[in-house]
């Protein structure tokens, strides 16, 4: 480690993927900025393990522990001065969280905080603002595996934060569980998402926004598909065409869309339904994508604590 630096680690245990972010921050200067050393990611699909009683099954816990065992090895090598680990919607929902959490903490080797939906939204907004350097009023959307966060405000000054009980893994399992992709399945999924959004639509529109930014996996998947198709603008009309293409192909396992990674096929339709519902409900016609997300928000808090 270079003199005058601190090592920081942020662990984001999402409902679909787990992320580890390792960084160094210089203790010199008035506005210290972290340098990302490495990123590590595992597809855990934790939300897939929630049964009808909202208990995480043993297979999901095993996947989580394997991922955290690997993170623990990276942490041992990196030797961070501070580590901040949080778990989001899947563990927040899990009725057996109190049983499972000590096992996960033992695998990782440090404490894990199960954060509220509002806290998750705060961290996402901080991560997006730090990464995007956006000016003016913004609406940030993060479609996770088991929850969706919506944050409106100005950079680093959120005015309205909501975490809704819908995510790409949950919706995929509810509406496309048989592997069939139909217009009626999309219609039901979009309708359910709009029902959950509707009580808050006027509040968000009253605040308003100049820019709409999407964070995390569904938005990255959509961006990769758009790039492969030569689609310059991410729009509601284009997203509707993408949904139609999924319906035409008919089966989750038979999706052959340029730019779509194999590991995203099994949850793509659930994410698209939620995204399309937000665009319709909030009357959004165009949107952008950012690399910032919850883990970057965790890192920004660690930096502030380390340099205080």
C-alpha cells in the first residue's frame, strides 16, 4: 500500500448478484477521491431461494456462502482498513434472516447490515451521483432482484425516495416461471407494477426531473442489447419493440437477442416489464444509464468516514 493511503472494501449483497468493491483513497488533498483497485461479482440469485413462507432455502444460502467465502479470500489478501457490508431486499424479506445472517457473517468474516428500503435508495442515489457527475434534477431508477428503488432530487440531495416490493427475479418467477413469454404474461406483469407505482406517481411528477438515469443489472442488459443493435437512444418506443421481440421468440431459454448475455436471459422479461411500467406510469420517453450503484454509495460513505 502506498504511504498516505487507506484501503476500503464495500460489499453489496443484492437479491440477484453479490458485489465486492476494493479501493484505495489518498489521505492528502482537500477532496480525496478513491481509486478502484478491483471489482468482484457473483450471481447468487438469492431471491430465487425465497419460498412461499419467505424462508431462504438451503441452496440459496449455500450459494451466498460460497460467494462470501470467495470475498473473504479477497479481503484477506487486500487487508482493508475498513469494510462495510450490507444486504438488501432478499434478506430484508427473509423470515429466517435471523438464522441465516450469522452463517453469512462467518463466511465473510465481518458484520453484515440488513438495510431498509429507504436506506438502500439513499445509497443508490449517492453512488449514482458520484459516478454520473450529473447536474440538475434527476430521477434515478434501480431495478434489483427483489425490489425497485426510485429516487428524485438533485445530486446528493434526494427529495423523494421509495423502495417498492417488486424486482426482476420476483417478477420473472411470478409471470414467466413456466419459461413461456407471452403478451398476456407481460400485460399482467406490467399491470401489477403499475398498480404498485400508481400511489406515488403524482408525488414524483410534482418534483419533476431533467434527466432519468437507470442503475444496475436490468439497465446494463438493456444498454448492451441497444449497443449490439446500433440503437443510439434508449426510448420507451424501442423498449416496446424489445418486449415484442421477446414475445416473438416465445421461450426464455430460446431468447437469441444480440447483446443479451446468457446469464441475463432467465430474468430479462421480469426486468423489462418493471422498466416499461415505470416509463408508462411516469410518462418517461427517454432514459440513460449510469455505472454508479449501491456499492459506489457505500464506498463514498467509507471515504467520508476515512478522511473526516
